[in-house]
C-alpha cells in the first residue's frame, strides 16, 4: 500500500517543481526604443513593459520580466528615460523601478514615495509627481537614486514640465478634484504658487515657448449622483507668469485625458482616457478644433513620435491591450498586441 | 472523515425520528441533497482541529481551490468553476453571505466554535436560496442532552507569533442544554521570504500582516415537551487585521476591522410524522477599511433579518414533503452609498422525495422568490437516486440556480465606480451525474466516486469600464464543466487503522459571452484564478490513540489575465499532522502537532501575496 503512495507523492512534488520559464527575446542594441507602460490589472501586480523599436517595427513584450525574472509591480503608470536610465513609475506599488534603458537590466528601486505618476528630469535631478500625502513632487538624485527633497503641490499631481527654472505641475485631483497648476522654483525647490486655470488639469506641453495645458473638465453631479451637467474640457494657454492667458473650449460633454504634438508642431492631437472616444486635432495656427475625429476608437493612452500617432487600447484591464500605430491623418499602419492596460509610452 | 463511506447511504435525515430530541434544525433540507458529493466533517474529526479556521479545513479535505490573500489572510472558495460569491455558507441553516458584497471570508470561522461541517458541491438554490450556485458549506452546532456539566479548554501556539486559546462550558440536562464558548487568536505573520519581485531579491520579513480574532458563541436548547423544542444561538466575533503589501510593493498601511453579531432562534414542533420549524435570524456586520497612505477610511454596515417557516411531512413508503416560506430583510449602509439601502425578499419553497422502490428515489425542489417588486425566475432541482445496488449508487440532477445582485452591485457610487440598479439576477443551469461504488471486504473498505458536471452561468455580473466609470453589467456567460473523482480506502487491523483518500478535479470554466468593451481574445478562455487541475490526498494511520496524517494538496496553473496570457504557477503542498489523545478518569485530552508545507514549497495562492515556507503549530485540548 505504501509504495504507490510514495510514488504519488513524489510525482506530485516533481509536478510542483515544474517551471514556467518566460520566453526571452534578445533586445536590439543601439536602436531607438519606445518604452510602453502597461498598467496591468489593479491588485494583480502584472504591470509590464513593452519595447517598440520603430526602425525595425519590432515589438518586445514583458521586457522587464524577461530580463530581470520578476515583475515590475502593480500599475505601471509611466516611463521616463534620462541619461541612459529608464525610470518606471509604479503607482499602486508606490515605488519607482530603475533599469538600464538599453538592456532593461535592473539598477535599483526608489521607495518612500507614495503613488508616483510621472517624471521629468534636468541637471541630474528628477521630479516625480506623487499622489500621496496630499500631493507632492518628489525630487530625486538620478545618479544615486535617492530622494533629496519634497515639495507639496495641489491634489493628485499628474504630468509636469520644466520650463527654464520652473517646474509646472498639473494637479488633476487624484481621487477627488483640483483645478490648479503648481509652479515650483527648481533652484530652491520651493512652491511659488498654485494657479487656478480650469477643472482637472491633466497634461502639459511647451510648443514654441508657449505652454499649453489640457484641462479635462468634469461631470457635474447632484447630491444623489445624478448627472446635472458638465464642465467643458479645454486647452489653456499660459502667459509668462503661468496664468491663464487664453482658453479654448474643446468639448462641452466629453473629457479627454491626454494630448500629443504633431511632428511639424502645428497640431495638437487630443484623446485618450476613460470613456473618451476618438482622436481630435487642434490647429495651433488657427486655434481651432477640427470636430471630425481622425480616429473613432476609444483609446486609453495617446502618444506621438516621428510623424506617427500611437494610440493605446485597454478594453478591460483583464486581457492584453493593443497599440495602434497611425499616421497623422489617422490611417492605421499596424495594430500590435502589448500588455494589459497600456496607457502611453516614453522615449 | 476518512471512514465516512456509510454517509452516502444515509439518505434519511434524523427528521424521521419520532422524538423531538433528535429533530435537527437543518436536517429537513439536507434530506433532498445529494449525498454523493457531500463531504462530512463531524464533531469527532473537528475536535482535533480546534486551532484551525474553516479555510484550512476546506483546503485539507474538500479538494477545492481556496484562494488566500496572504498567510492567514482573507480566503474564499470557488466550487465547480464558479467564483467566490457563488458558494453559500450557512450556519445552522442561515446563509451568511454578506448582502453588501456577497462574499464570506472563510478565515474568520474558527473550527473551535463549530461542531459539524458539510461541504456540498453543486448548486442548490432551490433549497438554500440565492447564492448557492457553485456549492454550499453548512456549519452546524450539536446539542446533546443528558451529558451533565462539562467543559473544554484549548490552547495553541504556532510559528510567526501565533497564539490562541479558547474555553467552553456546557450544561446538558435531560431537557435543557446551554453552552458558552469563547475564543481568541492572534498572529504576527512576520514570516521570512525571499522576495523575488523586488530589486535584488532580498530576504525580507512580511510586514503589516498582524491580526487578532475574538469570538463568543452562546447556545441553548430547551425541550418544552414531547412535541416542542426551542434553540437559541448567539455568535459575536471581532477581528482586527492588517493587510500585507503585495510582493511587488514595498509597504502597506491597509487595515480592516470587522465585527459581526449573529443571533438565531429556532422553534420546532413535532407531531406524528410531521414537524414544523420556525426560525428567525438577525445578522449584523460592520467592516471598516482604512488605508493611511491615501487617508482613506471606509465604513460598511449590513443588517439582515431572516425568518423562515418550514413544514416537513414523512409520508408512506418514506416519501417526504417539505414546504416553507422565507422572508429576508436586508439593510446596507456604506460610505459609498448615497443613503441606507434596504430590500425585502420573500421566498416560497417546496421539496418532495418520492421513493417508489427501496433503492430508488426521486427529488424535486422548487423555489420562487419575490424581491421588492419583482419575481425571480423559478429555480428548481430535479434528481434521481439509485442507492446501493451491489455497492453502486447513482445520482442524476438537473438544477437551475440563481443569485441576486448585491447592494454594492446595485448602489455603489463614487467618482470612479457606479452601481447599476437595473442589473438582472445571475442564473445557472446545470446537469450532474454522480456515481459511487463501495466495497467492503473483511476489515477493509473501498470507495470510488466519479462526478461529471456541466453548467452554464448566464447574466454573470461583472464590473467593466463604461464611459469612463466602472459599472457592473450582466453580459457575461460562463460555461463550467468537468469531472471530479475521489477514492477512499480504509483498513482496520486490530489497533491499527489505515486510510487513504484522494480527490482529483478537472474543471474547464470558460467565458462564452462577454461585454462589448472587452477584448474578443477572452472568449473560450479559462476564468482567471480557476485551476483546470486540482486535488488532494490524505493518508492517515492510527494506532490506538495516536494518529498520524499526511496531506498533500495540489493546485494547477491559474490564469491571471482573462485572455490567459499570464498565470500563476502550479504548486503542491505537503502537511503532516500528529495527534495524541488520552482519556484519564473521564477526562480527555488531545495534543496536536501540525507541520505545514514540509517540502518548503514557494508558492502564491493569489497573485503577489507571499506565503511562508515550513511552519509549525502545537495545540492542546482538554475535556473535563
């Protein structure tokens, strides 16, 4: 009687030792790469990094896991490349993973920041927007990967921009709402002011010395959570004092989360985010929005590079998303399967 | 449990007795369930498991997949390809599924407070109501009369700062019993593990995983006269638990405080071949979830009042009839609801057992429920049983089951998610065939069982992003089918007992219809976190009062994405249990030792939740 049992146990133990080895694919060297952040499903820790090499039109998924044999964490919000280093803002894991940008070999991790979102860097100092503690910018030393200072912002800081010696931060509201941008002096690491510009500032860019902010707007509810109206989404042009100089209404009842610049810097493409359909173009010369979308798909993330638009589809956050590559007229060049919940790319 | 072959022939519940003492509060409904797919754990077995919680017992003996969010963390069960809200957990016949979220945390049920556990695989909503779609777990107390005054104590100590203790006192007269049990358990859960998900794969100690549980159970039973009996039960429990970080995160400041109060009053009346039962249960539950990192404190409270009347009649040729009426009032409060929410549900149910031949019977059960201003679809179970023809028993069943949406599904609202008041009920329709063969030769017993099931779950509720807001929808359809096999062998030689029991389940549970917003790639793919292969074996040997048991559980690969592109690795765990019992002058004690994960397996039950390698538990229980 005992013999079969021992055999059975042994078999089960061997079975338990079976390894699921990831398929590794060698990363090209000396090639331009785009670093696609796949959020993964919240709570499952299955965020992933996809690399796209535009020259070869080659996509490599799970690049971080395949290289380092571990996952990135829970909700990869964004990527940022600086001085050969790849910084990965892992939102729900409250950490920033750092790897070599070319080989994706891990270099370290930055902890003691809460709910990181986006990053910019200059002079070996990185500025990371973080939702925790009421909203902060964590300032890091990009060489030794330590936090060197913190500056409080508005609620739910999102995208940020360095313009001369100022850091401008969109305060998107996080779990609540906000309508300001924070202006920070990067020489002194002091908050200069929080400037009200419009509901839910989400994205920011500088074009020909002009700073544009995308305010998402919001849905208005009564106490019973019935929808009673909308605050329109808009593009806000800032003046040299970082105040609202002009605003351009985009949509009265739709709320895009991202924008990106065309190759000739004459058009801003607007789209992306929960529940927003299509990609629209805003002409910077005429300051008008073309109401005919160049794409009708519901993208979660939106980026542009080298004359192409990259739209990211995250239909359900429980299965693989897609990266749609389009020309600037919206003609689809290719549709590629990436990781779960892709939201954008850094390069 | 390992010598439970006779159970499948025990088709007759104790309701056939003509003495009110033996009339069981839940036996009426159990008469109409399949015995072939029921696992019974009685008081004798559970008395050596005092230090364990329900999730551990189910992991060891049920052959089902228990999903655990970290060591000693929240646990739930999925049976026959269903998910966690599809298994009803009933205490003395009362469904404990939370009206807010439909879930039951199995780690909050200490075995010390429970005398009997029946694990019923397969849906039985017609008998037990909404939520009993994939299976049901029945927890029951024993009331024994004429046992005098006795008491029991237990204490336990385990790895990672685990301490526990409990005591019970029981007064048992000829017409009255009263018992009180109190229980306390705490653990640090600060086990070391190699964090393969962090830079440098550091060896680290689990953090923010401490918990405390405190419980009290008071029960009375009074025989009023030869026809009437009255039972009361009150169960209060308080749990305080930190929630550990996932392996890829560096820290967690999440915490839950949970408090529940459950009170049941039963009155039973026996006359001739019939009995009449009325019961009322009031269930209060509070859950406070906090996360200091994001300054979040969320409070949720629920109250249910369940009233049920049931009439059982034993007819000629042992036919049985049951009719009943259930009224369930539920009230929910949450920081994420606009206002207090409530609903009232009235259900009528009836079952009939027709026994045309000694070894052949047919069961039919029907239930119709009226929820607020609408009727739920009629649910039913039809089954045929052939019992013990030269050792072979067969059970065939068709069943339609249902689950009504939870308050969260209907009324949750915040800036990111919104309930859907127009949700339909989930329903399932399935067929089951169960076969069992038993053979006894001299001093050995052999049983082999085979079950095949096929179930379609329709209108499954799933939260998906709709126009920027997460909302529940009813568009999902899942097809679950599979086989379950089990084998038992027992041998008794003088003072030696040997037994071997094994379960193996093959379960395909695939998405057949999806929401429009979901990717086409998820169609025909296995449900996430549902293993295709799982099972367990238990080998037990005993000599006089020493028992040695070896348990091996195996859980197959579990997908973590709906398109099955990512998964958790399979794992297999071995545990050893050693018990020594001794009676000295009417006093009995049991010393128990449990060695968990003896092979030091590194595994994850749920994604990114670290689990410990080898660990130990000691326990001592005394009956005076």
